[in-house]
C-alpha cells in the first residue's frame, strides 16, 4: 500500500509506523501516488484519484503542544468514532488512533485515584462505553481489511506479589498470625499453618509446578514478574529475595521462562531503589532483565516510562488499569511508546493487557460465571481483530483452597480454550 500526505510530522510518522506494515510506502509526490498500482491511502484535504481510501486530516498530528481536545463521539459502522473531518472515511482515523494509543489524555490535568494513578473514569473510553473494545484494531479492520494477517495469540503473565502464604516468613509473625486465628476461631488455618511450616503440607500459594506443567502441555510461554523488595511496606508484602526459598523459586522459574521486574511500591519515586531491584533480580534469575510491570499498575505519564528506559527496561507490560479490565490504549497490539512531551518515538515497547484476575474478583466484584463470560468475550473480540491477548494472573488466586478452586478452574479452562482458536 502507498500512503500520500502533503506534510510530515513526528506524530504522523509514528502512527503510520505503528499501524501499518514496514512494507508500506509513504510519499508526498502526487505523480508517484497516481501511478501506484496497489492499494492507495490519501491523507490530505483533496481527493486525488477515483480509487483510493480518502481521509481528511485533523490538526492533531501537525500540532506540537499538548492541549485539551474537543472530543465529539459519533457512530461509524456501529463503532464509536471521533475527530470528524468529512472524507470518505468521515473521521481522522490516524489522529484518533494517535490520541488513544499515545495516552494523550493522561498528559492533561486529572484527579488521581487513591493510589495516585490515572483513574479510568476520566478516560473517554470509559465515558463513552468503549473501554472493553480494542477500538483502534476494529477501526483498522474496517478500513484496511486486507492489511492484517496475524493470528490470535495468548500471552499469560503472572505477578508474583506473594510467593508463599506461610513459608519463609519470620517465626514471630507466623506466631502472631496463629494467635489471631485462634482468637477468631479459625482452627483449620492454624492447622494448615503449622503443617506447612513443619513440612507436612505444601504451601497453598506454591502453585508454580502446576502453572509450569499447564503451560508446557499447552505450548505456552508465560512471563513471570517478581516483586523483590528488600523491605516490606504497606503495599510490598512478598518474601525477601534474600530468603533461600525465594532464591530457589526465582531460579526454578527462570530456568524455562522469561522473567521481569515487578517494581515495588517504594521504587515509584526512588530511581536508585529501582536499579537495585533490577540488578538483584538479574543475579537471582541469571537473565538480563529488560521486562517490567508496575506493582498496582502504578503508572503515570511520562515519568514512569522514562525511569524504566533509564534503567535498561525495553518492554513494559503495565498498559491497562489496576481497577477495571479493558483496553487502556484501545488496542491489543504491541506498540512503541511515544513520549508526547518530547514529541519523539522511544525504544520502549508497550505490551497492553486487557484482563487481570484481581480486577474481576475484587474491583468488578464478579462471580466465577461472570468472569468466565468476560474472558470468553475478550478472547472473541481479540480473535476478530487478530491481536494478542495478554492476561494477568496471581499464583495466590490459583490455589486449591476451597474459596479459590472456581477461579483456578476458570483459569485452566480458559487457557485450554485458547488452544482451539
């Protein structure tokens, strides 16, 4: 395909390179555009030939500043659209895609949620009921149905926030918790606690063999993100990476899987601590750590991504919300992060997720059947757009304890169902 535009810009170049194959030709030469025999896309104010996809530009891709944009939603091909311009495609698909995928609105003023994050209720996707749509991918398939030939794929990922329930915790802490359980009459938990500590039972959160065997049987290649904070805090509660159990666990997982850093809450405004955690995980895993996902999805633009780049991270898996499932950037496909303040494309690759088990269970307060339906929906819509489905699961929600068995079964059945796509 050939794309014609009269004027270039860093924003226009970025979104074309993001949405189109490397083999797409770009030109500002009308004669070359007219003579081209393949598919033609005219991104200018006037139609050039009788056989072309014609879209009139909005001003966004030619601007250099960041300012509040007027967003008016209308329906096109049963899909929400905005930046109406009046070409044969009645909205600027490139500008609208850039607005969503660059997370333009997150550079504007917004009230933070309780964790200091961008709140999903502020997004145009949530306000206009398309948060659960990979809207950019759906637009693309409607306008350029022959361009995307990638098959659906599933990438299961795991955040290891709490590796063990009872093991490797200080004896005094275990004793204090046992006293609390005794006071509340939870004798069964006391029994499990002491049986695990004495080696008679397996720790209920230790589901790593189960995950590994399931992934192997289904030919999946999961990624594990480890929280390796040296000190616990209100939000960092994993086992110390200095404990033999954590060292052995990380070595076991890293032997056959890719691992990434799950930066602790304490690293958010401490670059030195982030560097230390990455270096520590590299030593324990024996891998070069270039993958990351923010703990609590504590992500702000552009600071978080700049810090990651400065610390050698080239792949981030935090693009989603920590309080609702859906498509934060309105796509399921991998893309390069665009630093909107600097107006430049970076080397950081963004891998968006659309589902996290904790969101379904605690934030959306779903029952198992509702979560099963939600997962099936995401699989189906991503299959339609031939994208990549990235999900987040936690080992401590996949246990064989009675209250968690339904969620474990949903997880297993879902992974098996994706093999059939």
